[in-house]
């Protein structure tokens, strides 16, 4: 059995990966350990961007999703740390339809395919809710999961990310995938940036104009396209 966890960037993947890394290793996992966690003898694989489910047999899929505007907000800060300044409204016109298409695809599979389940970033702030979902999905044990959850606070994860400033660590091929792009102490550029729900309205310039994109014809087309992609996959499953 394989476990695939699928999410759009900035939906909580690093956090969930860290929790499962702590769980799988039953100790304080390093950033190297969490790259490909192993739970109950099965490797846990993570995918971004590509919304298509891959294998149709012996695979269980978990769709990790987050509020669309909060996802965009975190994506925006990651983007400017990596690529430099950009107008948020201009970026949102491209990114928000992609978020909606991705989530539309997995929402459809979640409703119609028995091997697909979901968890939201927002629900992950409730340890009990997260445990129930992951117990059903991959059979985690409560005591070990709760311990892993406690050792995966955003403060602790940011401390680990701060350690990546060490030259020796940054050269390691696995540590690179979490290395932040901004200046030391610039938490806006970190993978584990803030760990909060509902930050969009407080942080985002042009918030009203960006939020109105959720009801635009282009987004409606993206949602429909995601559903059509899912139906194609289901027809061959």
C-alpha cells in the first residue's frame, strides 16, 4: 500500500509532513527524516501542483486543502521571497484559478472514490480531528500521534528552519528543500511562516479585489475543468 498526500503549495504540507516524520521515526526527526516519512511500514509520498492522481491500485490518497484566499496569501509571500516583488492582484489572477481547479479535482474524487479522503489545514489545528482522519487513512496510533503533533508546533519547526543557515546543513541534498530564501530572521520567507487561519484579510493588499476573483468566470471555468479531469480519471479507475 502507498499513501499519497496531495495539496496545492502553501496548504500545510510541510506541517503534515513534519508530524508524520515525527510519528514514523518515534523521535525528534530531522528535516532529512521528514522528506519521505514511513508510517506503519509504508512510505508516504507528497505531491504539489500536478492535480492528477497517479496510481489506481494499492494506493490511498489524502487531499490536504486550505481556504483559497489564505492559500494565495501564503503563496504570495513565498513567491516574493523566491522571485522578488510582484503585484498581488496580478499574481492572483493566475494563481487563484489554479488553486480552484486543483481543489475542484480532488473534491470530486473525494466524493466519488473510496480510496480518497481529505483533511483541511484548518482542521489540523485541532489535534483530535487530525488524529481521527489520519487514523482512518493510515492507522496511526493515538499516543504516538499526539506526541508527534506536540513536537510539530510552528515555533519548533521555525527553529529547525533557522538552523538551515548553518553552512554544513545547507549543503546537504535533503536540507535544501526547506531552506528559506529571505534574510535571516525574515519569517515571511519561511516554509513554516506563521501557522494561522484567516491571515488573508489582515496581510494582503488589494484584498477586496482579489477576493472577488472567487466569483469570476475564469474561476468558474477552472472549477468545471477540475471536475471534468476527475470524471475522466474515475472513468478509467
